[in-house]
């Protein structure tokens, strides 16, 4: 009975992970490594990386726009307090 319960739980977990994964590879248009991404919605996504690179999309990744960041340093993380206020 324990083996059946463990198998059922494992199978359910694998099925759930597969059915909810919706990551799709995107072309960013930069040769700089991107270190962090943050989505404020399904269409608005922000990315930061090496040498001050900052990118954003407002259409789910169909097009990426350059963001102006305050420095040309490498940014390792991006987070948002709400849909309009973010920080690296």
C-alpha cells in the first residue's frame, strides 16, 4: 500500500510539473548574458544582465526593447514592488 501511494504521488507530481510548465525559448537580440528575469504579468517581462543590459517586453516576448539602466555594471537580479516600480 505504501508503494502504491508513493508511486501515485510521484506520478501526480510529474504530471503537474509537465502540465504547468509554459516556458518558451525567446531571442533577446543581445549577445550579453542575461542573469535575471521578472514578469509582472503574462505579457510584461523584464531582464537584466552583464554590462548594464536591460530589456523589457510588453507583448510576451514577441519584441524586446532596451531599457535604460543607471549604470553599465553587471546586474544580477531584478525585482518589482508592483507593476510600475522595479529595482536591480
